[in-house]
C-alpha cells in the first residue's frame, strides 16, 4: 500500500480538567503518540477539554508545563457565549440540587462544536476512549472524517472493579454512549488480545474492526545512561537487592500479592528492599498493610515522581515486578501497563503474573518469569531465584531489552499507527486484517 507523505490528524481526549503535564499513563501515552507522529512528519493537533475551554494545539509544551497560553486554546461557537455558559451553570446547579446523574452532555457538545470548527481540514480523528465522551464521534459524523478509537479498557467493567459501578440512568446512558462510539469508529485499537476478545464478545464488534496494538517505551531514554549510586544514596540505600514496582495504586495491580510475597522474600534475604513508586487509590491501604506486617524498614514508598525521573529510578532496580489481580479484561482488570515496557527497555529482569498483557508480551524464561495469578509463594520464589542468580538476571534483562527494541519502541508504535490510519483512509477496514503489533 502506498503511504502518503503527510497526514493531518486530530488526537482527542474528552476529560474535563485533565492536566497533561502530570506523569499519568493516559497523559504519557497521548504525548508519545502525538510526538511520534509529528516526528514521522505528520501534522497532529491535540484537542481536549480544559474546564469550559477546549485545547487545540500542536505544541507539546502543554505536556511539559502547567502554564497554558491563549494560543493553546481553540475557538468555540455557541458553547463559548455568555448565555450558553449561564444556561450550563444553571443546569449544573439544578443537577446537583436534584441529584441528577452527570452525563457530560455539555462537555460532549463543546468538544463536537470545537471539532466542527477546527477539524474540517483533518484527514482523521483519533480519540482515546473515555466514558460518556461523545464529542469525537459527533464531530466525525458531522464532518464525514474517519474516526479511530483507542480503547485501553472496558471502562464500565473497570469502574465496577474499582468499587464505583455505574447505576441507574447514568449506567443506561453510559452503555448507549459506549455503543455509539464503538459503532461510529472505523477502527478500534485495543491494548491487548484479551481486551479485543472481550470487546468482540460483549459489545458485538466485528473482529475485522478490531486491532491489537500493544503499548511501548522510550528504548533510548531507558538505557544505561544514569547514575544509580546517586539515586541509591538519595533513598538511603547502599548495596541491598532492590525490587521495584512503578505505577498507579489501583486495585487491578495486585499489590497485596506483592507485599505478601515480599514478606517471604525478606525472611530469606533480610536486607532486600522493595521500592514502590507512584500514587493512587489503594496507596493508603498498601501502606497500612506494610505497617501491619512490620515491613516499614524494608519498603520505600516514594510517592509520585516526574516521568523524566523514572529511568533513573529504574536504574537502581535489580528486579522489576508486575503483579496483577486475578481478573481479566472482561472484569475490568486491564489498562495501559507502561511499566511493563519501560522495565523491558531498561533491561530489567521481570517477575509478573501470567495475566493480560504481561502474558501476551513476556516470553517466560526468556524475557521474564511468569507466575500464576494470586500465588504468593510462587511469586516470592521467582524473586528469590533471581536475587540468587545475577547471571540469570542479566540474561533476562538483556533479552527483555532486545524484545522491547525490536517490537515495543515508540518508533515501532508510530509505524503501526500509520498502517492503521492508511488502512482506514483507503477503506481497507472492510476486510479482515492481522493485528498491527501484539
């Protein structure tokens, strides 16, 4: 297939108030997607909500600084007028007073309106799926521009797993909105084979419309060019073995398993340290568990750090871990596991539960060790095995890094996206196709 030299792409994300400079998975993934496509010569603009304004910019500085300039914002029509805003404020007050469900209709209208103004010359709309977000689908329909939807989880199932399920009218609307977006998309990009199977089965999406495209990592930045001794000193460490986990504290990351396993590791290697990097919903309960079983001196919780500091932090890790709760994509146990690919790019030996994307990506015994989900003893045994065998750690890490370089770089991710885009633009989505990159 002939590849056009340049595409004009709008990357949409409808979540009111998101701060793109935060080092969260969604922001990082959006940044690398846009950056990679721009580096490949395409014109790419970010369109996203910021309260009652809409970002419309190709300036990646919005990912580096929380200071936004007037030039970063797009024009609005009716939704930017004072009467509309007064109506919106009144409706929101009434909604709160009557305890009516929030359906994001004003947000969706604002995004669709901005899209109708700014996206007329675009070749394609790429949207990262978010619950209740209809702006991209509406803009695509109005303008007749192909719509590619990136889905990282079934968000209805994920909210249920987090303990905040949708109910009543809001749930009915969320189901309708989700189905509408899926139907409007010319192509749906899934982060894992498990998610693809779930979307096909539950949402009745044709397989030919679904493509698996795994996440990626910056294989150059995560190399050996860091000073681990300085970082160790900053954490009060010397030569102790370091087990590391990096990510968001959410229930689909089985940190209870990790803490219970680490307690067994410390019994056999008393000097070992566990470093947990990140913030999130379950951080407080994890800290309580650490204290309850007396591991305060062995566990370091750094809190959130800038993503630019992650490569240096990983440089001190002897072993990196990916514990996942024993729940599949159909139960909400999925997401964007950036940590997995960053561990690989950093040449770290990995111990992971045999679930979801880790099971798709890690070659057991070659680029990491896979352990049955929920098995505390096996997870501990795998860690101890690697502590005791530095040559095996080096072999697994080297193989993981090579696999990341060959298959999971952002450059490779960009090339796969280009193939998907051109396939959509050339109407090839009407025939079955292989996954872009599993």
